[in-house]
């Protein structure tokens, strides 16, 4: 016996799940009109779609940075999808912000722990993301989670969101107080614009340094320089590399007469950056 599916039930299911009208009607028909079973069917559809789209590129999305009210802690969450159209949707950005709020409230240790946190009384964040794959029809995933924690009295964290949620930065300063908020945000903007590889020399991956040295030595070799001079020539070129790729040594973008380090010292001789995080789409 056919079950009559009312428009009211379809709307109710759509309001609960965000799925399309036809998907809701099909799920209700399959579930014999039972809304709870229809929700489960739509979730299963999301899981199947998630597996089917697992090999797709999810290079678009929204990157959200948030800090606690006392600015002691900060998080970045990158929620990825396949298309710019979905990424710019209000619902998608709201979902990214909801995940970021949960992350900030709980400060999980890593991405796996974030996905295990409850999104609501029924679903974890990871399960809700899978559900959204079925709703949106694209690969959706929490691609990145970063955090910075500072103890009270030991500094503050400032956020910056760049280019309509396409990148986000956290910068931790060693000094607290409102006097340094503008300085911290300016440095966060510097990170987004100049993409430093590390805070200073020690913050750059040794493998990156080794590769750069190899390139410098090979360039010198091709110019006919003696083998015994290659190491010294390569080291000289590394000074320029460090200046361009370490945050504190970079030229400050808003005033080319200063480095980032000297810009901070102009606000307070003891002011410095202790850590930064930079997450971008792509």
C-alpha cells in the first residue's frame, strides 16, 4: 500500500536535514512516511556519497580563525568543498563557523579529536560533515585544524581572516593588553600577504633548508665556481632566503624601512611574536 507523503512532511524533513525537496520525498517514501527513518536514510546517502567522492579535489571552502574573549587561545578551522559556489554559500560558511566555535570552546588536541566532538545531541562533528556531503552533493571535509594556547599573563593571540575566508592567520604575542592588538593584527596581515615559512631560522624545516642549499650550490657550480667555494657561496645566498622567508626578518609590508621585528619593537622594545599559524585554501 502506497504511503501518501504530505508537503508538510517533506518541508519538515528538509528543514531538519537541509536536503533537497526531491531527496526528502524519496527518503520519506522509502521510510514509509517515518521522518526519523527518512533522516537515517539521508545520512546513509551522505555516507555513500562521501565514499564515492573521496578521490575528488576539495580545494575550495572557508577558513575561519577565532580567539577566546581573553585572547589567550585561538583556533583555525578549514572546511573544504569542491566548488567556489558552495564555499560562498551562507549555510556553508555558517557551518564552518559552528565547527570553529566548538573547536574554540574545547581546544581539542588534533583534527581527529575535533571530529569526534559532539556537534549536537545526535551527531559528532565528523558525522555531521558526512551528512552534509549528502545534502550538498560535494565532497566536504574538515581539512585543517590548528590552535595556539597561551597561559594567562603569558601573552595573547590575535586572528586575521583574509580574502573572504580564503585564508586565516593566528599570531601569538608575548605581551598581553589592548595596546598591542593593532600590532598583532598587522603582523597577522603580514603573514597572510608574505607567507613566511617560519618565525626565524630555527622555525624552518631542515629539509627545506637543505634543499635550498643544494639549489644554491648547483647554481654556483653551473657558473663555474670552484667546488671548494660552493658551500660558502650557498651560505651567502641563504641570508637572503632567511630575510624573505622568516617572519621576524621580513621587510614590514606597511613600512619598507622596518623589519617585522623592528616594527614590533617600535611599540614596545620587548614585544615579539612567539608563534604563528597560517592556513589557506588550495
